[in-house]
């Protein structure tokens, strides 16, 4: 990644280190002076928030792991031991549990930001794909983490979701069952299952951290997108990341933590389910098995399809379809700000996700099922029909001539009317440093 | 659409779905809200109430229900009933627990110590079922968090016994209860006026027993509630001040950009 | 404006007042530091012994069957406790030792002040001379000395012998020879009755 770096080592030690392992140089280039569009709004603060949340979950997770017992007899009691006897155990456990929800809240906002502003479009396709990969790893991690409590909901959620793989019996007889028994380590969910979920739950966050590094690397090649969706053209369009975005991200982070803390201290069980305070009982199924809120939309899609195998395929597709978004969307314009028709479909998609979330918590019968199916259709139609079609037929609004113009107005930016009549096509892959 | 409006909408969607989950227990009857000293954000337990609740548990409920996750010492720790150390010793030593094996290889009985868990009425699940016509009285350590409605529900259950309405088919050995999902519960009504005498002279009514033991069970499930509320207040105040400072700091830094723009434009 | 107007030079972006020390920024940094410290503390404190470990602070031992010349070992707070019912010869040997012969002249008895001397009366149980209650961990590097069992080699002084590096303790558990710096520690304890010792 050769590019001109303006870092000057400040001391002899810094020079010595820079010649051997240029970590300070990298930090300086990538997080201090990195040229960042000046017009990023608060939807851009969630990347930093997510990095913070990953740190919180890893830190609280590691200390919780010092006390947790991953056996079917000991797990539930060890969690209660943490809550009652371990110094600050109640705080660590509630932070970790509420933290998972806050992590997903930030991740979904961050993803919707990407969709709205076209951050997935060229040259940021790989950045987007890495993000979807992180989301999938998060889903797996959260699922495994919830199972560790070994309450009724933990146990039966694992049973139901792992049983989904038995749907492969419809493709090759016996394959699904063998696969499920391999996952379980037995003929039913039990101690061996719990132990391996614990091992993998500890591992995955470090895989996430690795992909996050790649994600930030992939971002820093073209540089950040911005609310206008048009490329950076001059130094007036950008500001150094520090101090402008360090302080703005810091402010947004504190606001986020206010919400996080309010939940941890005053409503720690609001997003949980009482049934998970009942120790797991393999002989008794809870009346309604519900996943945590962040899985509800996918759960609704799964149950909308009457066929077991097709339901599983729909569930998997509802996530994997995200990988193809850079190629499904045909628009020449990145930001939905300038896409008057697409805008409506986008918000309808947001509403769809929220409604599917509500429906995922209802019994899959009657009107709930009907609406579940309708909104599932729209969910897939948004990707498979709306994105390809609307981009082709829509007339976008006029784009501003530059980022600076969008912030300061045409005269202050020194633009003439003629120079901003052509909408900005998505740029070919060019590094930010080459432009500036 | 204003970004903050969108943000609020998305943020509210979260508890919205949580509430949806709650409403989803649509087989469960409506549970009335009671006023508890510990419900509000800065609420706390009433020590005297928790002490009375423990008396109810010990005198009535403990005959069938274990509370294995609690130890006698918890009864004296801050944030709970806060019995004196002497009382805690007394409660413990009045009870015989199994220990061993000794040098002869035998299990033996000895008085409980404060560090021991509360004695279970039955040695194991099978014994509990055998003594209760096949039904298993659940452990009550976290029952207040394991049921929708928490202490409100427990109170409603304990005061919800009545004769079944006209035409209701009650299975043999079951009892009608207004609050229990399905309205048929195996537990016979455990409370009645005058069942135990309160040490502090509070009126020995069913309603008082129900209230006090519900509060006690809430403490048993959440012994750290008071510490959590107290720490929370300190944290929230710190964060709100920090938030204001960060906002002002952000404005200060970004003012430099406006200065730069003004300079460049000149 | 053309695309390649000015070569990118970050210092050109710093034409804002570069070194203004705003009080608000210092306040922000201060709050962040306090917040970080407040977060760090629970992460560290959770490793300290938890409430259930602290509650197992007391152990009761039945000594009714321990005859003179016999010793038993019990666990207290995860450590072995040596309880020896000494014979008259053992007691006499301990009492006859002048304090000047002892490498460690302090009693190391948690039931007495820190400066109490290591006379046998300050090592044995109060008013129950034959009884010795000590933490059975060598004060050198933590091995468990031999001497509790009847057939054990008890060292030159008839007390305890540590097989790891050869420390030798006498019949009052005091270090006499070898690398251990201190006498075997005596935990807080008392006789709840003639047949029961309460440790901790």
C-alpha cells in the first residue's frame, strides 16, 4: 500500500520503532491525518461505535469466562453465581447481555446507512461484502452466546435452529440427520453441544476482529463515502480524521453509551425472555419459542414458508442476498438523497424489516402469518426487483458539483452552473491519495 | 425525514418488539400492576417487608419449594432483608443439613452454617414429585424473573384462588386460579389468614403474606437491585455531564473548520 | 475546479489555530480518563475472591478422636491445616529451646499481636498446651511439609520436615534449619468446645 506518508517521528524512540515496525506511522496515517469528507453526518458514527462495542463484548466476555462453567449441570448455576457472588458480576453479565443487543442495534443502523447512501457501490463492493461477513459472524456469535445460559429458551432455540439442518434429508436421505448429530455431538442437544458452543463463542469474536481490520483496510483504499455520494475532488472537500471525526465519533459514542447504560442499570431484562430464567428441561418445551429481538425478522421469514427446506433456504437467502447488493442495484447515483423514486421503496423496506420483527414474535397463524408472507415477499422483491428496476428507469435529482458545494453553497465553493450539470458517475477504482 | 426522528423510531422499535414478545403470551390473563418499593428506577427494597417475606417463605413455602441458589448468609447481606448476624446464625443452625462422608464413609446430619445454601425440602426431583402427586414444586430462587409479570404475577397468583366459574371443567386434583395460564394449577392455595404470626406484629392476612413474599422473591431473584440502582444513578449523572462536555467539545473543534472556510473564501 | 488542484499535504489543512488549548477539550479528556478508570476497576476486581469464597472463611473440626501423638490435616480456605495433639516429650522439647536458637523469633500467630515472641506458650493453643494448630504450608516456597503421619520423617527437631528444599521445623512448628524464613503460620482459631476447633 505505497503512498506518501507525512508522518515525522517525534523522538529517537519513535524513529527507532518506525524503522522496525511502523505501527505509529500506520496509526498516524490511517486515524489521525486520514482525509475524510467534511460532510459526514451522524449516521457515519456507527462504525466507531461498533468497534467500541466489539471491545466491550470481548472485555466483558473474557472476564465472564473466568467464572462460567460450560457443563449442562453447572452452566445455569454458574451464571447465577456470577450474578450473586462474583464481585461486580451482575454488572459484567448485564453489560454483556445488553451489549449484544446494542451491538446489533448499531450494526443494523450502520448497514441501513450503507444501503441508503450507496456505500456498497463501486469501488466499495469488497468493503460491503466484508461487512456482510461480519454480520454473519455476529449472528453466529450471538446465537451461541445466548445458548450458554442454558435456560429453557437457550436449550430449545439450539434444538430448533440446529434441527433446521435436518431439512437436508429431503435432498439426500440421512445427510441432514448425520449433520445434525455431528453438530450436537449426540442424539439430542446436551452437554457436548454446550461445550463446543462455548469454545466457538470464545473464538468467533476474534475472527470478527480480524475481518474488521480487513473492513477498515478496504475502506481506506477508496476512502469514506459521504451523504452526497459524490467523490472527493479537492482538499477543500476533506478534513483530517483527527480532531474532527475523533471528537464527533466520541460525542456520538457517549450518547450511545447513555442509552446503553440506561438499559443495563434500569431495564436489563427488558429485551430478554423470562423463560430463560427457567433451567433447561429437555423434557418440556416452552409454549412459544422466540429468539432475541435481533433475529426476529429472519425468524418471521423462516416461518412464512410452509415447506421446511424452502423455509430454511429463505432464511439463509434473506442474509446471503446482501452479498449481491452491489450488483443488484443498477443506479448510476449512489445516494438515495438524489433518488426520488427509490427513496420510497427504501423506507418501505425499513418498515418491512421492523414489521417482520414484530411478526417474528407472534404465533405463526391467522393474520400474523398472512402479513408475514406479504412482507417476506416485499423483502425479497426489494433486492430482486426494486434495486435492478428502479435504477434503470429513475431520473435522479441533480447532484451538487462537489462536496464543498453541498456544504457551503455554489458561490462559496466557486462552482459555475455549467460545471455541475452532469451527475457524478461512480468513480473507477482510484485510491483517495491519487486524487489528492 | 429528520435524522433524529428516524433514529428515535428505530430505537423504539427495539423495545417495541420486546413488548410484542410480552403480549405474545396471549394465553396469559391480564396481570394488574402493584406498587412495589423497588419498581421505580431509583427504588429500593423495604427491609422489614423482606424480613416478613422470608418468614412467610420459611413457614409456608419452604415445605415444598427449594431455593438452592440462596445461602443463609444472603439474609444478612446489604440490599436484602438485612437480618443481624446473630439472627442469620440462628436461622441457619435451626436447620439440619446433610454433610459427609465422614471418616467412617457415612453421610451425617449437622446444623447448617451461614455459608450453606438454603435447605431443600426434598433430596431430589423424584422425591419432590412423589410427595406432590407427580407435580414438581419449582425452585423459587429466580421465579420472580422467570415469569411474565414478575412479582405482580406472583401476587396475583397467590391471591387468585377462587371457585371455578360456571361450566369450567376442573381436572381432578387441580385448583382454579385466575392468574395462572390455563387457570388450573396443581398447587393448593398455600396462604390463608392467620397461617403464620409476623414477628413485627403486622396483620397476619393473606394479602399481606402475598405482598411480602412476592417482594421477598423479587429480592431473591435480584439481590443486587439496590446496588444496581445506586451505581446506575452515579453512572448516569457522570454520563450526562460527559455528554454535554463532549457536545461542546465537538462544536469547539468544528468551529475551526468554519474559520478555515472563512479564511479560504477571503 | 480541476481534480488535481493541490498535492495533498495534511499540514495545509491545519490552517485553523493549531495550538489553542480549549478548556472544554481538557475537560473532555479528563472525563474520558475517569470513565476509563471506572470501567477498568470492575474488570480487575472480579478476579478477587468472590462472596461465596469469602463466606467459607470458617471451618469446624472435631478433634475428639485425635489422641496424644496423633495429628490430623484439614482444609481451610483451600489450605492444609496441621492439628497435632502433642506428647509430653514434644511439649518439653519445645519449651526447653532458648529463643536465641530460633532463626525466626516471632510467634506468627494470628490470634496474638504481631510482635509476640515465638515462645511455646505463644505457639500452642491458649490454655491447651498439647494442641498445635498451624497452616501446613512451608514458608519457603509453599510445599506441604512431612510430619503429620506416624511414619513420616520429622527432621532433626522432631516436628516437620519439608522434602522440597530441606527446611526443618521443631515440635512447636518453628523453623530451625533450612531455607524457610519464618515459623509455620498459625491461623485465627479458637476451641468452640473441648472437642471442637473453629478455624477462621
